[in-house]
C-alpha cells in the first residue's frame, strides 16, 4: 500500500509539471504516464493481483457431501393425551449424560406456593424506516433501488462491477472476472452496505442476504452472475467465501460457526463449506470444481445466531387461537410480521439450540405477552406454567415437519405463530420463549431421540419427573404432550435419556 501511495503522489505531481521539449518527448511521457496509471488502476491491492494468479491454476474436482441430518429417529405422528389425574411418579426420569438424577418429590405437605412475579413488558417501539440518504453522503455510481423485506433502500455502484461470466466455466473465466471486478470501485458499495447493518440490525446471514439482493438487482436474469457478485463482495467484506462450478451452474460456498443441516457441503482443511441458497430452494450440486485456498484477510465464517430480531419494514398479520384451562376458555390474538416470516424462510436449518436462543420482533412479542400476562397473575409458578403448557399444547394444531413441509424444518417462535401446524421442537422453543419473557424462570430444552421437550427450574417444590443440570433441579414440561402438567413425561420417552439444551436466559 505504501508503494501505491508513492506512485499515486508521483503521478499527481507529474500532472502539474510543465511539459517542454519536442512533441516526441511529450508523447513518450504521456504514453508512460498513461501506462503507469493503467497499471495502478488494474490492481489497487496487491492481494487482488496475487489472487487472480492463484485462481488460474488452483482448481480441483470434488464430490458433494449431502446435507447432514439432525435426528433420523422418526417423530411421533399421533400425540397422546395425558390422563386427567396422573399417578404419582414411582421413579425419577433417567438422568442425562454427566448429570446426577434428582429424585421426584414424594407426596408431602409443601409450603405455600410462590406467586409468580411477572416482569414489566416493554412498549412496542415505532417501526424504524431506514433512510439511506441520511447514512451515505454524496454517493457515486449507478443508482439502484430495492425493497429489502419491507425496507426501501437505495445504493450506488460502479458500473465496472457489472460483469458476466463467459462460458465455458473454467479457471480462466473465474480468474478473469475476479481480475476485472478488482479494477472497479468496490469500496464505495461496501461502505454503503456496512452503513445499513446497524439500523437494520443485520446479523451475518442478513448481511449476506442484503449483498445477494443487490446482486439480484444488478444481475436480474442470471443466478450464476449473482453468485459471483455475492462471492466477490462477501470476500472483500472479510468473509470466507468461495465459488464452485459445474458445466451449467456456479455455487457460493461459505462456512458457518454453527453446524447447518440439509445443505450440501464440501470439506476443506477439516472445515465444512456449505452450498448456500438465498431463496430457500435447496441446491443439489454433484461433482464440482473449486479451489482450495482463501483470499488473504478473508477469515470470518458466518455467525448464524439470531439473538436480535431483524428490523424489517413490518407487515403485521394475525389470527385467533383458543384454549381452555381449569374450565375457563381463552381466546388469544396471535400476531406476526409477514416480512419476518419471509426472512426466516430463507434460513438454512441449524442446531436446535439456535432456535431456543433466538428472539422475536417486539411488535410481535409484546402484544402476545400482554394478553397472557393477566391469565397468570396471582397464580403460583406451577399453575402459571401449567396454563402456558395448556396454551401451547392445545391452541396450535400438530403435524410433523414431513407432513407439513415434506422435509425437516425447525421453526422460530414467530413462524409457529404463522404456520397452521407445528411439531414438538417448534412448541418447545415457543414455550421456552414465553416462560423466559413472561415468568422470568430459567428453562432448558430436552433432546430425546425423535422428540424435543423442555424443563423449568422452579423456586418452589414441584413434584414429578425432573433432572439435575448445573446443580439445579429442572422439572419436565412437555408442550406437545396434550393436557400434561409440569412433571409429566410423554410415556414413549419415560425411560429415554435426553440431552440438555442450554438456553442463555
């Protein structure tokens, strides 16, 4: 970079020198200056020149590994109903690995129940509309406008970035397009994308989606060119990104901090690179050509965690659900943001813990919590948990993912409010979110073979099946087992050993 700065200063200084001598000498000088300027413009970064050369020769043929499967154990198709008066448990549930079993509490006189303390629910904030003009001053280049999940965004890009791949796809065509794009002003577009990250509350996946949305706007008719454009900008943004190709298609490959499921992948240096799709349609590459190396400085894998809700433009939808508890019927208006549903639909399938630790948009969360709050006020912790269990167990209809979607498809809490059906892991995630935000009680997930449930740490004594985790007693709470109360395990899993899913709440 120091040599480039010296060259630039020299060229600028020479521009103002008085030219004297013959016409031939002036012509020679102008030719020299033009050549040096061209050389400088061709490779503003030494890394681009070296990487261009690398791409000319370092490609190899590889075989795709099909997407990983999270749990091959079949889920229950029909859900049993708990008996009206369950018998007292005779023995504790089997402990999880490396945890001691906590014996069920025998029938005895218990102290007065602890009345649940409900935290204050925050007011719904006014939707924030991103204003690019207030973020990026005096932009240069060709203007494009796009609607990004309800947010109206404008970007400016250097037309030199709009390049198309030449067929046949090979190392020469890939090297050429990297070389040509490196001559354009890509920094200006990257600055604009980065400026949108904070107001939109974009995680890494949202950042990649926005980059690809720009690629779609610039190359509306070619997914291959979209993949190349996204590869280039994500690499320049510091992410580990590669492309691969076969005879007809180009694929974007990126690693993730978290394990992904259902997505084809390739392994380089003991690291999985997933063939990513941004439209929710699974790609199926077979034998492909790619390179084993990375652009210097591009070292970040994707962090797929969704601990903060994406700031969409919001398109609020709602529906009513009904449930009964202790002879009283309740009708709840569950709302959700249609733009958030569209966004979540693009997500690759991930580890179950990421769903348990995700968050809802406040415009969705607060109205739901406000309706549930008066139903649990004045109740003991056990009664409040049993009411929430009944809400999740009976207000939402059950179907397995295979029945509803044709594939395994874990749902985020907001998606459970949207889709007509949900299954065990969807309900466990949703239940855990309510317990944490409404009752402020600690909850964990329970991972049985073919089934997901939850368990709650009470401040009062509650009888029934329980486990010990990190020195605390967690009582089984299954939001799929219909009419089951705290402490009841679904019969098919009574003697199964669950894993414990930590929830950071």
